[in-house]
C-alpha cells in the first residue's frame, strides 16, 4: 500500500508519497494554497493517481507538546479533508521537520537551486518516513 504525507501550511501544502511497498518516502510536489475546496480536490487527485491507501498529516506542536493556532488550522483542514476522501487519515507530530528539511536541503541542493526550492515537500517526506519507519519496526516485533 502507498502512503501520502502532508505538510500543511498557510500558503503551501507539501506532498510526499511512499513507494508501493510502503518503505521509502519521497517528496512529490507542492500545492500552492488557493481555496480549501481546490486544495482538497488537488489532494484527492493525487490520491487517485497514486493509489494511496492512507494519509499521514504532520501536526505542528510547540516544543512543549501543546497545540497552538497553526495546529488548530491543520486539524480543521484535515477534518474537512476526511469528509472528501475514503481512506484513513492520521496525524503525526511534525516538530522540527521543517528545520530538518532545510538542513537536508543545505547539504544536498546546490545554492543556486536552493533559493527556488521549497522545503515543504521534503518536510512532508520526513514526516511520512518517520511514520513508515515506526510501522516497519512494529511489524517486526
């Protein structure tokens, strides 16, 4: 089964998907936010095109673990997304994934391209990979 990871922000939604065996996450695309209905439709199209079986959404918690205003926005968007897709959607703590994504980009993306690249899809891949790694370790126990 393929999985989808989402890093939902106010201006962009980073999208990552797993390989068909659900082992490796890769950045796929970035959705420029327009209207919520259009954003949900774009996600639904990606789900259909890639035969996704489960969606993992990064939930932005503060460092102390509490939920702030951005987390509430993500939860509200995700509640609406659940009404339009027929597959399971779950949250995963995304603390520090954007920081990790930026660090990874600095190490791997040439400086000239880095200015144009967005780290949202990489953050989505980091969120998804963490989930996949947990699933793998639990299935081997």
